């Protein structure tokens, strides 16, 4: 190379000397000869080996071939990475990503065409750019970068441990619409499988009628415990007064009236009756059979004792409707004495009523009631005739029709009532019958109430009652005209306070005037209603007040003005052991005759529940009556043991 440079310099100097001597053609010839000589010396000094990609190797200078195996073309390698041989097979356990089941992605993501250098359209600094993922470690699942629009399937390494299985979650219970239809008494539905796949949710059935079809599978509901309606414990004496011939409760023989326990807040009661499902009605039948004894069943001064038995069936019917309502209560008894008493006290008793409510609109209701009473005068009553061989039976049939209209918080109620009272002839000890037609009468009445909901737990009201009694015979056995007109004004409130006090109570003033001028007007303060108080979950107390004016046969007396107050406390020592304590006071006044009596009673009892259907009961009661006439003063002690079966 040095000699070549020197030769160029010599030729340059020589050309500069000849420039002045020779002309242009001579100079051109000398330069060409020198270039040919230089190219010949350089080619002779270098003899490189032919390259596989050269034109000499391929045979065609315009179409060179790739170096190595075309199947494994060379790539840029990282430092330290081994160059694969041309004949080396591909690595094992490597598969191309599958496109089956992958979701395609469309469009071009941001900066998809940008290179690693130059302008970055995302305007992200270099330190915030995504770093290169580290090389995969052995014994792990190697995620493959998707080269297509489908989601790739990860490559599984058989040497890596298997991932934990997903936890099987317990499926939620099936939803049933409406649910109350599935939990009705007597509904039998199959149990669902214990474990269900996570991707198999429980079925939803709309409505339940479809679930009752053959082949339907639904979860079995829990047991439904029936609870009596509030009206069963709180008689509606205000809007539905008792029949005019129904005597006070404490004047009946022990066991003659059905015994119904007060509700206990510690619900549900595992011994409560479930009832019988009959279509859309629930039937609650029961039967009480008791054996009792009284030291003075005739209610006379110094009367003799006697034993007796009582059979008391009862049936309660409740509708199960979304709208409207129909309820019925049928209670009766038959009392049979072991001794032959005079008068005979073997008497029947029945008290039945059917209540209906028609929901015309959300704010308008029609109220209906049918009632019937089979009863007798109480032993020792002043209304009993002298020389009776058997107590006469009386009947009462009545009905009530009313309407209730709601105006926001203001409620208006009007009801019309009708009662028909009749008496059978009296059987005397001489075998003769004495007519009681003069005691038969009809009673027409009306009740109006206006109430205002001052608070959800306090609803004060004003109520006015009016009635007229018309006897079948204008004059009775004492030649007195007993037709009368009565008017009662009351002020009270319906209460639902503190979550433990419910009911309604009213106080007012009554005035009843008789057609016969010799009969004095009956007037005075009256109180009616019932309240239930639950101080604890195991104790329930009830206060009951009633006022009534009965017809009488006492000479010169206008009627029998009775006012009664009773208290009952039930305590549940256990679900199966209930203690009962009762006490009461009553006052009977016969205006015009000077006769008046005061009544007291107290009783202690217990109920032992063997099963849901069977129970035992025991009661001891003491009665006292003090009258202005000694012939009506007495005291009596009664003991009762009984068994009750219910469904």
C-alpha cells in the first residue's frame, strides 16, 4: 500500500513537469497506464475465499442465496445466546397458541406502529414505559404473547405443581313467588340436592302454582306456626256489642265456656296447633272433656254439692286470602250433672259468629257479621220462675251490616244491627209448661264511629250507639210495657303502644227509657273494651270490661244493669307448662225493685302440654255473691280436671 502511494506521488510530480512540455492527449494516456498497473498489483496481493452468499457461490450475481438452512434463518441473538445449528430440532413441549375459543380483538391499539426509537405519540417518559418481562422460571406456566386476535392458551409445564381447585360455594336457597303459598300448612315439597355446581344456580318458580305441578322440585319450607288473630283475644265489644241475652262470663259454670290461652311473646310455640288446610281456609278444631265438682252448683244459700262433666267442642275457621277476609268461631258445650237437681242444670251452650270483610277499594270496606247464641238463665238468677223443673233455653240470632271509609287519617264507620231473642216455655215441677212469649223481643240498632289516627299507636274515637227493643207482646206477665229505646255515647281509643300494649277501651254514658211510665229510666257510666299487655316474653295480662242492660222479669224492675271487670294473667314457666290466674268483679242493679248484688271470683289454673295435640288442664275457682236480698247470697267452690285435644 505504501509503494502505491509513493508511485501516485511520483506520477503526480512527473505529470506536473510534463504539463508544461506535453499536450493533453499525452497526459491522458499516462494516467490510464498507471491505473491498470495498480489494479493488477492489488488483485494479486489478496485471494479471499468465496462466500456462500456471493455471486460466485450461487452462480448468479443478481440472485444471492441465504446463508445456512432456509428453515432456520439467522436472527439477531442476545449476548451469550447460543446460535442454533442448521440441523438442530425445535425444543420439546412448545406449541403454537391456539385460536379456538379465543375472543378476537379488532382495531389497532395506541402506538401499535411506533418503533422503539424516535417520536413516541403517547407522550410517556422513558422511565414509565413498560419494562421487558423477565425470563420465565422453570416449573411454571409460561404465558405466551398473543400473536393473533384470539386469546392464547397458556403453555402447561408438566413438572409444575397443579393449581388448587376452586372452592365449591353452597348455592343460595330457591326463591319462590309468592313465598307464603309454599309455607302454608300441609305443603310437602322435596328437598334440593346438598351440593350443586357453582354454574348451576337454584331455580326460581313464578308462580307457586307451577311449582305444585308434577315433576316440580322445590325446597321444603320450614314449619309454619299458626297464631290466633288479635280479635280472638280482644273481643270487639264496641263495634259488635254482645247479644242482649248473653250473660256475664263469670256466671257460667266452670268449664262451660271454652278456655283459650293468651298469646305468649316467646314465639313460635312448638306446641301450638297447626290446623287443617281446606282449600284457602285454615280449620282449627278442638275438644275439651272435663270432670268437675262444685260445692254449690245451684247458687243458693246453703246449696248442696254435685259433680258434673262437660264436653266442649270448638271450631275456628280463618281465610287465607290476599284481599277480603272471612272468619268463623263456633264454640259450644254440654253440661251433665251426676245428681238429679231441681231445677235440672243439664243444659247446652253455644256461641257462634261469622265475620266477613269485603275490600271494595283500598279505603272502603264492607263489614258483615252473623251470630247465634243458645243459652239459659244462670242458676240462682232472679229471672228464674218458682217451681222450675228445668232451666228454659233461649236463642238469639243476629246480624250486622256496616261500611268503613278511610279519609287519610280520618276513619268513619257506620253499622246497622238486628237481633231476635226468643225463649222456650218453662217446664215446671208439676209437669206443666209456662209460656215465655212475653220475653221475646226484637232489637234494632245503629252504631256510628269517627276515629282519627293521631299516631300509629294511638287512635282516639267518638262512638254513638242507639237501639230500640220491641216485644212480641205489648204487656208482660206483670202487666208492664217493656218496649224501650236506648242511647249510648262513648269516647275511647285504640292503642298499640310500646310494642307490648294493644287493644281498645272506651268510657261513656248510657240512657235507656221504657215505654211504661212506671218503669224508671236506666242510666249510668259504662265502660267497654279489652287490653292485652305483655310485660315480658313469658307473661301476658288481659283486662276486659263489659257493660250491658238485660231484660228481666222482676216485678217493678226496668231491667238488669250489669257491669263487669275481669283480669287474667298467663305465665309460661315452660313452653309446655302455663300458669293461669284470673279475678273479676261484677255488679248487677235492678232499678225500680231495690235489688242489687255484687259478684267476685278468683281462679288459679295450669295447662300441661303433652304434645302439640294433647294437653291437660286443672282449675280451682271460688265465687262469692252478696245481694241486698238474702235469698240471692251464696258462695261456691269449683274444681275441674280436663283434657284437650286439638289439631
